[in-house]
């Protein structure tokens, strides 16, 4: 297995042309390699072989998003990718929950703290210019991400072996699910907004820590007084409204439970699809007749990183109704 990560210049303007992947980092047990592909005349053929080889495990956090961007930028089809958070949720869910992680998603920095007992520095360097010659700080940052991804994977692999879990039977990325989804918004380029979205959420957390510790606005003070959603507005598709109504009226349900209730246990809806239905319902409610808690909506959308990157610009300007 190898640790895998990518960097590119983040464009902070809606509608701007996304910048191509500038740097690819790969770490194995003996070395860390940084490929500054934006400064090369052509993409290295040997690197393509590694990325497209299904027998070479590439692991990292949000590596599914990286794979999609890699294909969009260079036409390279990444195979053998493993999402660390998905792996941890299936082989060591107890540790994640003991750290307050309830959604099966977390950051690489959190996982480094949990499994390696180290602090993974993050800062302004991640949104810097990755197309210019790299300085020492950028090289250290890039190398750390790839190295830590592999180190965390090794820890989780050992836990799976100790628990006699066959990792080949686990669902380790969301690439197929995302390719099948029909609800992707087309007005926001996911590849442009990953780091910007992370920063936006960090700002929200700093501004609303106290508010998030209080019960959501839609919570009832009486067990008998359950929230009831208004009728479906005329401009809203009913199949999407069903997801909103379930989310609003049944706040105790997890996202995975909603996915099952909206289709079946055998073939649940994709998590990102359900989130998209709820958000689109509120977006299309022109008369603002549907109540919601902004805090609850943020928590829902953040359960899928790509959903947050798609929708955060609309959400941060909302007011609860």
C-alpha cells in the first residue's frame, strides 16, 4: 500500500475555471515521493501505472474526490483506492465514536491524533500556490499528508487482522456510488472547493460553538409535540420533499437510516443523494414555507464531504426558519 494525496491551487471565485492538479504525493514504507506534475512536460508514465493499478492500494482521506479530479484533469482512472475514514468506521468504529465522531467521516488530522498520537499541522500553506517551485514548508506539508495516510492505514490494517476482518469484503470507497448518483449540482466545481469548504466550516464552528451545543430549533420540548412538515410547496419535486419531510419530522434518524427508509435496506439511497434532496427542497422553496434549523442542516450536509463542498456557499448565507 501507499499513502496518496494531491494538491492544487484553490480558486476562490465562483464560476472560475478550476486549476489542474499540481502536485501528487505518494509514500511507501521507505520513501516519500513528490511529483510536481504541473511543472512537467508530460505526466510520468510510471506514475500513471501505479495510480491505475488495482493491486496497489492507494489510501488517504477524501481520496475518492482526488480520484475524480485526477480523471477530470488528466484522464487517469485511479483504482485500488481506500478511504481511511470508511475503513476506520468498519474496523474500529468504537474508537471513532469515543472521540465524538458519529458519521463515519473525519479528517486526516483527527485520525493522526487518534491512531498515531501526533499532531498533523495544518495552516495557510494548504491554500498556497502549488504551481510555483515548492518551498521547504510546502514540501514538508505535502510529504506529511502522504506519510500519515499510510501510517494510519497500517494501524487500521492491524486492527482488522486482530479482529479477523477480511478487508477485501469491505466497502472502501464511494467512487462507484458517486458515478451512479444523478443529483450532482453542476454549478460548483468540486475540485475547486475542497480546501475552501473546509475553511468555511472552520469559520462556522468558531462563530457558532455555543449555538451548536444547544438543542436544535426544531427540537420539541415535549415528547408528544412532534414536528410536522408543511405540505409540499408547488415548485418542489415531491420525491425530494419526502426526504426533507423525513429529516424534519424524524430528527432522531441517522443519515443511513434515512437512506434505507427512502428506498430499502437492500438498496438504500446514496447518502449524498438524500442530502441533495433535502438541500434542493429548501432551495426550491421560493416562498420559504418549509421550516428548518440551519445548525441541523449543516450537520446533515457535513456527513458527506463532497456534499458540503457542493452546498456550503448557499448554506452559510441562510437563516433558520
